[in-house]
C-alpha cells in the first residue's frame, strides 16, 4: 500500500506543477481587486481547490513571482496595520490574454485525456 501511496503523491505533485500557474492566474483574473498570497490561498480553499497547493501555501509565492516576472501579474507592496507589509497581486492585460489561451489549452488537454481514459478512440 505504501508503494501506491507514494505513486499517487508523485503523480499529484507532477500534475500540480503543471496547473498551479493556471489556477493562480484564474483566481486573480476573477478577482475584482488585487489579492495578497494568503487571500489567494483562502480563495482556493473556498473553491475546494486546496489540493492544488497540497497544503503548502508557501509554494504559491515562487509561482506568483514567476508569473510577475513573465509580465502576467503586477504587484504592489502596501503597509498592513496588523503586521508586516503585504504584496498585492493583480493580473495584467497580457496576463488576461495568456489566461484565455491557457484555458483553451487546458480544455483541449482535458478533453483529450478524458477520451483516452474513457476508451473513446474515435
């Protein structure tokens, strides 16, 4: 049973690595206002998608920085009354364009994988 659990964990990690950017960009694309990391993680939990981060909120920060470095997100640091300053992220115009393409690519990939898993070879 441990071998199966290890394989499931490995598969989930590999699958997550390819989808975290899409999910984070989508959350920010659906938000009416900039969000900081904890708010993004909470939104994912509310949607029942905490599995994407597998309980590792800290894992989203490198992805957010990478998305910002690619010009898909912009951020600003604002002071916080209850602690250290917070970095708020928002999606850029370019990020919205890329998100549309990623959603289309995700849909095509999902449909293709579903066909194979369901044995629909036609």
